[in-house]
C-alpha cells in the first residue's frame, strides 16, 4: 500500500513504556490517533545507558564488545577504539538482509510504536537495553513525526526480528532513505546495534493488528450464527445457559448465554435435535474467544516490557534467552486453530441454509425463474478461502532449525505464526459474510422467524443489502456485509477480561 496523506488524528495516545492497549495500537497504526511520547520517561533511560557503558568497561558484553551468534566469543577488533560506530554498522549492514514484499504502512507504523514502547519500559524497571540517547531520541521523533522506514517481510524465525529491525537501524543512521517522512541521521553508539534489533516488534505489530480485527470478527460471527439459527428454526435447548453452566469451560457459559438471549422469542423449533452446525456453536466459539484473550495478554506483555539481549542495570549485565518467543508462538497457533473451527462451522451453517429440507425455502435461497442458482456459488467461495487457510492451522511451533554453526538450535517461528494469523484475519470476513448474506435472505423470505433480540443485528445487514435476490454476482453484497462487521461487533457484549 502506498503512502497517502491523510489528516492526522487529534486524539493522543501516550507512549510511555506502560501496557500498550491493542485497540490504541490499531488506532495509531491506521492514523486514527497520534502517538505522544513521554519525554520524561525517555530522559530517565540515560541511567540505563550509563549502566551499559559501565558494563562495557568492565568486561565482555555480547554484541557490543564481542561478535554475535557463533561469534559470541570473538572480541571486537581494536578499530572499535578509533571508530566506535564500526562494529555496530557492520552488524546492521550484515543483518539487514530482509527480502520479499514490503510491509504495509499500518504494520510498519505499529512496529515503530511497539519498539519504542519496549525501550521506554526500561525506565520503569531500571533494566533495559542501554541504547544511547541520540538514537532513542531519533526513534521517538520518527514515531511522533510518522516517519517510516522500509521493512521487508522475510528474515525472522521467532528469535527477534533481526533483519527488518536492522533496516530500521540503517535508516536512523542515514544509510537508507525513509519511506515516508524523515528524521535527521544520528551517530550509532558502540553498544546500540544489537539492542535496537533484539526485539519482535514487527512480529508483535503484525499479530496485534490481526488480533484486533479477529476479535471483531469473532463477535460478528456469534451474531451471524444467531441469525442463521433463527432462519433454520433451531432448538434453543442446546444453548440454554443451565446446560453450559453445568460444564463451564472458559468463556463458554457467557457465549451460550449471549446466543440464547439473541434467539429468545424466535420461532418454534423445527427439530428435536439440530445438526452440529447449530448445536455446537457455543462449544466452538468459546475456545476462540479464550484464545484471543490469551494472545492479547501475551502481546501486551511483550510490547510493554524490556526483553533485549543483553539487558543491563546498575547491578550489571545479564545475558539471557528472552528473545525466544515460545509463548507468543503457542498463543498464535492456538488462535489460528480455534478460529478455523469457527469458520468451518460457519461453512456448515451455510450448507444448511441452502438446503430446502432445513429451511422450508427454495434451494440455494434462489429467487426468480425455476432453476435459478441463488447462492449456490457462495459455497465455492467459502471453501476456497478455507482451503487457503487450512495449511496455516498447522502449529508453527512444530518447526525445527539449526543455524549459526549449530549454536542456535531452536526457534519459535512466531513470525510465521503472526503472518498466518494476518491471513486468517483477511479471509475470515469472506466466510462469515457469505453465511450472513444467506441468513438475511432466508429471514427476509420468512420474517416471522426473527427474534426480538436479534432484530438489531439483522438490521445492520438488511439496510445495506440489495433487495433483488435474483441471480447476480454476490461480490457487492459480500463486500457490503464485510464493511458492517465492526458495527455488528459493537452490538454484542462478549468481551473478555
């Protein structure tokens, strides 16, 4: 996506090294809000920088007085004494190896906010990266001034986004041009390079923006499931709160109670026991909501705490493995898998909506002359999208690696998990929208099936969908449904802690 000039938002969001609200991060990424860097917090990081300088004077500091990776025991060449930037620049140049597509502007913007917030967190803990004040100031200026570097996508395996963040480093020191905006180049401190790139900022940005979208989609999916349930004259016994309170899996009682309330007062059930697509909606939705909650906690923690290797404080320097994103990768794997279950259940309800023996309406909800196809092809679209997503349900944490002369023999592959989650967030709306289109058509044909509790949800889509149901391309209607997903989500109250 090319940069487009749009008015800057007036609402300010503090960037101060504290818990970074994901909705706020999404607003910053999409320029619905503007970042306000806490300069007092930024100033307090001078003490952490002093601690890094002291540590360098006392002995070996990984990446500052030594090489990195398998070069961890190799002391930096003596030229460091005369040219303090030399080692750091070599490290940035060698690591700026990202290839592939250029990341979009919202993701890039979010990555810069995350990286700065992580660094600012060191001011609150006294334990941080020790980056020099000029480089920190330049990063803060870039965040507030909406100056963006060019990030290429490939180069991370879930043990810090070393390659793309090296691109940021070279941009800050003036060796690469800014993609948008600009910040005057600054000198690189002798211990700046590795701490700057020792972060999952781009992975966290990718995952965070996908999660914000997916939470909306899960809420909308619950509402759409209720509309389909009514159109199919489902039996609400399966959603009775008492049933789910008896076996209260996380989020399941509240999901079931919300769904039951939506369909209360609906039509008489047409079956004693419904197909799984209707009966098991709470059981399938609840794990996805729980997984979204769990991922949100991991993302906020990672984006709001220091994790650079090494970390320094007044007590000394600490070499560690906090760059390993196992918790993040696991949370990403879980959300992708549970969301896929939500989508396949949506596809199953769509199949029911197109079958006259379940709806009592025409096959494929067709209108017009006999033999009309109605929404027949909608199932093809849905199954195509699901086929694209299915490989991404495999756990990225199952991957193995041995690199850097065998010294680094494990990786989380959280980066790949975040990209797969982004694809889920991009394709899930299509699946849910086709189901919603079918449910609305069925309820228009049988308006007496609509319940009082679901009338507002129905209206969200009813007002934007064309009234002519005769055979025509469904693309415009699907796009209209996707555009209303945020409005549908606002009507539902299933948010977690």
